[in-house]
C-alpha cells in the first residue's frame, strides 16, 4: 500500500485506511512507501521495496523503526517504475536488519562484494539538527555521542553554508491538489534556471565531500505524527511538519552523483 498518488509522507490512505505502525500504533507509519515499512516492521517479511523521490523510503523507515536505504540516484534501475520526478526518483530498500539490507542491496545494485571501508570524514550538518524538536534532539544525544567515541577526530561539525555558499530556507507544499495547482501555474522558462541551480548545488556538494566522506543528518525533525493530527496543508499542533521534514529530505540529484546513501534506523 502507498499514499494516494505517492503524494504524502504520512501513510494515511483515505480510502483504505492506515497501515499499522507496530512501534507506535497511535502514530502514522510514514509514506509514501507505508505498506512496505509496515510489513517489515510487523515481521511479515525480511525486506521490502519502495520508491523514494522526496523521502518516501526514509520517512517510513524512520517512523516504523526499521532499516531504510535511499541509494544514490541511478544506482538501482527504475525500469518499470511510474516516474514522478525523474531527476529525484529512486528505488529504495526497507529491511528488518542491517544484514538483510546489505543482502538486498547487493542484489539490486549488482554488487558481488560491498567494500568494508571506514569514512574519512563524517560531516554533522548543523542546520539539520538545529530544526529538530527538543525531544528528537534529546533522543539523538546518545547515538551522536557513540559516533564521536567511535570515530573521534574524523567527525566534523559542518554547515550548509560551507557547501552552498548561501543561506537556503526552502518551503514546500504538502497537499497533492496544491502541488498540481502549482504545476498548472508554473512559468516554464523558470524550469531551465531551476535546473541550472540544481546542477550548481550538486557541483558544490561534490566538491565539498571527499570520496570517503559521509554527510550525517537526521531523517525527520519530529516524531511520527499522531494519526489525524496533520491538517490537509501539512500543519499540525506542533508546527509545519511538512516544510521542516522536506527541507531535510530533498536531495540534489544529477545524472552523475557522488556515491552517497541515506540510511536510517530509529527505534
């Protein structure tokens, strides 16, 4: 099961209901690949597949407390996948364990052996952590402390300004109908300029990260929303869930990406 038209990060399907989030039954499983995440979290399967254009594997993995991977753009074939945004569309994996994730990824990415290499530098993206809710920041203290003890001097507190050279505060609309309205009113000449900016951001990111560097940031800034608390335009009692979440999930993609992968396992 998926969100209607895959246009949501909640996993709350109007016509057929909401798949179970066994780690937090009163909260949404996350979307749009909600069915795969629920099946893995419930122990029905060892791994599941999903698509991730703007967080649709990472968010349900985060909410349901399973392993999730969004590989670099183009590393897993999207043949047969209905395109949504071709420069962002990826096929991702949700798994019950790191071992199951590695096994599934090695098959899908046609890797006989995944190299066991340690990162040269791990960049903690400060803006990503700063927008998280206080309870999320508190929950992350022990994992971050453990990473610092394991990797020591290789951890570096970095800022998005070092990568992009400017302060960016993106805002995104959450509702499917609103997105379609935006497309209808789109000024087509602006598409070329936006694509040029995307390529420029990609080049800056590739220049900033070394071949064995990692960019470390949280998946979502808040706990999985309680069922029924997110209004149609993405606002909840705790603030703008969608804009804050999408600002962490939307990645710069191009046809020749650096080898990056988004992994998440919360819970």
